[in-house]
């Protein structure tokens, strides 16, 4: 009996079972439109001075995690204390541009100056993200230019086409609500 109690104490005291210092990360709206502010929220335990690190990536300028430029051009936005360990920041509408990928991560420090980051630096998915999209644009084209007739599709028609259920286009090819360690989050994560 004593062995079981000792084993349980050791297991639950281990870092594996420790609560994440930054948890419940989310942003709203989930799929922002251009020129609409986005609110990012997180629960942060035992750390102060949380900062939202933001990187806006323009169309055609995608950066992989391995690219040297990936670690550059992150903007710091201080998060405000909403009480009870909840923090938030409003990302200005100027960051929401049509077809732009907006990546983010959160950093904080404890009283001793120890830093923490979400997602963790060694995480396979190095940041959270959202994709700003104003919706489809009209499309005109031909399957054989100069030979076959041109087809015209309005933005309204293209907006009615169904995509895969539960998935939206994003930085990883697809994104969805994921589990971030032991905490469920609605933040999207961008893979390299």
C-alpha cells in the first residue's frame, strides 16, 4: 500500500503531469475578415508580463521554420491582465489583410526571470496562426486557353462550394481545433 502511495506521489509530482504555465490559448474571431480586430486570450499561471509575439506573412512570402527569416519580424504586443490568471490582447485590424497568414505565440517570465513560451520552443508546431480571408474572388479561365471556351464563375457562386467538413485552409494545408498538450484550444497551429 505504501509503495502505491509513493508511486502515485512521484508520478503526479513529475513535470509530465504538471499543469502547463500557458494554457487555453484562443483567438476570436476564429476566421477573421480583413480590417477586423482579433482578440487573443490565454490562461497563464505563475508567470507575469505575457507578450503576444505576432508575425504577419503576406501572400507568396511564406516562411518555413527552417528559413533564417522565420525568427525575424515578430511584433510584440503586451497582454493585459483580465483577472484570475486570464490575459488578453486585441490585435489591431491593420494586421488583418486578405490572404495574409498571421502567426502568433505567447511568452511570459516568472519572478526569477525564467521564460516560458507557448507553443514550446521544441514543439513540432512552432506557433499558433489564423488565416485572414475576404472570401473567394471571381474566376475566369479555360481548361485549354485559346481552344476551349472561357468559363466565368462569380464570387457568390464560388462561395457556395463546400470544403471538407471540419477543416479550413491554413498554414498547415489544413487547420482545426487541436489539443495543445493537455489543454484543449481553439487556436490554430502552423506547421513548418
